[in-house]
C-alpha cells in the first residue's frame, strides 16, 4: 500500500515555541497536551471550557496528526491561508 500524505493546516511546528513540539497553530498548546487531557478523561467540552482558544476541530486535528505520526505516514504542515 502506497504511503498517502496527510495535510494538517491547524498544526504548527516552530523551534522557538515549546521546543519545536507540534502545537495547535497560533497557540502554545501541544498535540501532546491534548492527548494527555483526553487520555486523562477530559471531554472535548471540558478542554474547550478550560482553553477557549481551542475548538472541536483543533482537538480532532490533533488526534489526526497523532494518528498519522503513529502510522509513520507522510505529514505535511501548511500555514492556513486567510
């Protein structure tokens, strides 16, 4: 099966932000933070209540990114265009 690239526009990687960890674009919240909260039992609604700068789409994109990393697929990070 051919490796199919997945594109993530809501994820950013900047070596000057959180030591280059994958973050939700425009925030300092890492994909790892979100995975930790979800695995600890927090609901999407609870995460958004605590971090109103996040959306359900952000959380789901973080999950998709983590799944792509786990599958070692090709990942493309693009900046969102206005």
